[in-house]
C-alpha cells in the first residue's frame, strides 16, 4: 500500500504543504509533548506514593527523611533540623529520581 499524494494539478503545492505540516506536528507530539506528559505522570505518581520515613531529595539539594505529610506540605528532618517543603519540590524518593532530573 503506497501513500498517495497528488504531485500535479492546481492543489498539489497546498496538499504537500498540509502533508509537511502534519508530519512536523506528529514529530513534535511523539518526541516532545508525549514524553513530557509521561514524565509528569511518573513524577506525580512518585509524589503520591510518598510516605512517612522515606528518604527524599529536594530540587534545592536538601536530603532528608519525611517526618510528616499534610496536604502539599512535607515536614522533613535533615541533619538535626526540621524543614517544611512543598511536595512538588521533591525530585527523588529513595533511589527513584523524577524523570528528566540529572543526579
């Protein structure tokens, strides 16, 4: 089965333009948009599974252990200090890092 794209006639240039725009759109979706959506879903799942006692790393580089969880605020203990961080700023839980985060 071959892809039939008209190559002659008054609308040939317009048809090729539409085909190229659709191809570029597909490339953007499969190589940029879709992987970002999957990474975001994985990170959200990682944060939802967070529980007391988990070792975490924040986006600022603070390493600590979860002491208490209240809504979007997480109380962690790090080097004898107690800190309050937002759930969304956690990039690593245990040895599982969020997708797209180096480290």
